C-alpha cells in the first residue's frame, strides 16, 4: 500500500550524518531543511506487512521464515504472533539521489541521510499505529528488529521479502549481493504478545550525549 511521508526528523537526519549532539551551524540546518523538502516532494513510500501465528521455533506459521539470532529471539520470546514488514521509498528515491549526485556531492550526502531518516519515519508511524490498534485488543507489540542488526543475519531480508511478495506488493527486490533495490528500503520483524513486553529505551533516553545535546527530546526519559 502507498503511505504518506508526514515528517522527516531533523535529529534523525543529523544522526545519519554522524552527528552526536554538538551544536550545528545554521547554514547546515538550512541545507538539511532544503533536502527534507526535496525528499518529501520526491519520494513515493510504500509498505506491506503480514501477521502470522508463531511457533516455539520462532517460525511464522505456513512460511519459510524462522527468525535467526539470539537478540531477535529474545525480543520475540513469549510472543504468540509475529509481524513481517517491508517498506521502501520507491524508485523515485533512487532517481532523486542520482540527480542530486550529478549536481552536488554535498547535497547528495545530506539527501542520503535525509532519505534514511524518512524510511525510519514511515516505519515509526506504522509501528505506532499498530501499537495503538493492538492495545485496543489487549495485545502488546514489541520493538522492531531488522536483519543485519545485532546477530540477525542479513540474508533474512530476502526471506522476509519473499514471504511478503514484496516485489509485486511494493516494488522491492533483493539483489544477489543482498542489497535491497530501491536501496532506501527496510525489512523488519515485530512480535505480538498477550502480556506486556520489555521495550528498548526510546531515542534520547539511552544516549550518552543527552545531558548536553541541544536537540535532546524532553519526552524521552
Ligand atoms: S540526546 Fe537525542 S538528539 Fe541528542 S544526540 Fe542523543 S539521541 Fe540524538
């Protein structure tokens, strides 16, 4: 399905540029804001997901997908269902990057970071919406976990895309090298539990720069 890109968080874009909470000059902020506007106008985000019963071997029922890695299994522990999800900014994001690269390497670097923040924003919104909906049913959603994080193997990206039929559903394929095409795409898993789940601390709460960072989110405690 097509989804709306409502916002791109400046902090997230800065993080993808390697920033860790030190002051940022106004000229850089202006440049980032400009690329945020470019990204908002130029991408075509799409997302697909499916919800499955999950057995004790962390397998999504009726599929080939079986979550691998201690970290993701710890997150899914106690869950009776698993959600597989994939999202992409679409082929337009590739074209946007190529056009910007041809014009300015500096702008392209910033746009790349902005697009990474954009795809995370799409997933954040979807996760929050699902969390609210499940709460109404007395169910709890875990955090997201993506292949390539921690000890979850990157090759599970392909499995998730295959199970979701991501090629036909949202135009997302995985190259032989394992790279997703379009590159600004993400796959992830989440668990659904009948009992409350432990969550990772949100954004700024766990950040060592929190005390001095001018952009720390007051709500992240
Ligand atoms: S405190 Fe928050 S905004 Fe600042 S660097 Fe840390 S995570 Fe980023």
